[in-house]
C-alpha cells in the first residue's frame, strides 16, 4: 500500500500513468484531504510567470496553509513600490540593473530559484530607476539643480558639466516637499496594512472561523 500527495490538477494524469505502468492491475483511490489534516497538507504555489519570482519572498517567511490565501500576488504589487521608493536613486538603479542582467545571463537555466532571484533584482532596479527619476535622485544629489544658469537651473555643486546633466525631479523633490512625501508613504502603508487585515477577515470567513475574525482583525 502506497499513499502520498499530488496536485489535484495532475490526479487524472497520475492515475492514467499508474494504470498503464501496471497494466491495470492496481487500485487507486484519490480523495480530498479531510478537515482534521488540512493543516498538514504540503503546499505547492502556483503563480503566473511574473508573480512567480516573488515566491522566494513568500517562502522565506513560510508557506501559506493549504486552505489559506497565497500572498504572493499581493507581494508582487507592493514590493516593487516599497523597494523603489526606499532606494529611490536612478544611478544606483542603473548599476543594480546592469549587475542583475549580467548575473541572470550567467545563471544556468536549470537553476530556476537563482534565476527568479535575479529577475526580482531586475524588477527592483527598474522601479529604483523610476522612483529616482520621479524624485530627482541620481547618485544622491550629485546632479541636483538650483535656480540660476541656463534655462533657470544649474548644477547645485558647481560641477563643470554640461547643463543637460542638471537633473530635475519629474514629480517633486522630497527634500523640498517633505509633508507630501510623508503623506504618500503613510497612505501606502495604511493601504498595505488594511489590505492585510481584509485578507485575514476573508480567510476567517472562508474557514467559518467567525470568532477569530471578530476578536482579531475586525476590532483592529
């Protein structure tokens, strides 16, 4: 007698393969796990090619329960925003992008975990470049602008560089509009925390654990 676990989508294929291998001399019973063993069911994450790279962040903490919610798609939404805003330097983003692309190409195809890591690093670099351009940061304030010079601005440090490298924020300068920057950060944080609470409530409702929902996420 052999017993084990397999993904539900592969049940028919496995059954056909075993029947063919034994020439039909086998009895197979496939059933869904009962409620008392659901907490021990092994988990295999299934995500699309983009969100799959974020599974390394999910599994670094822990795998979700079999009957739980996979947070990977939500991590794929917030992680690039957080990483891009926290680093927020186009110059560093360009360096990280070049290094990540080189390491990705050097990694063998069979090493999927490492390739996914460098994919994640590439996405982080791209968002770092975007936020750096939006907030006017390129290797810190090396090419920051101050009033004066050609076009109304000149390099802040008096560098003997063409005026074309005098960079201005595409969105706003967080050092000049500190309140706006803090407001955006707090707003994203509030959205992130409340989304986590809502997901917790939905999971409790799905498991019919209303007591946990009412005593935990809802009051908070």
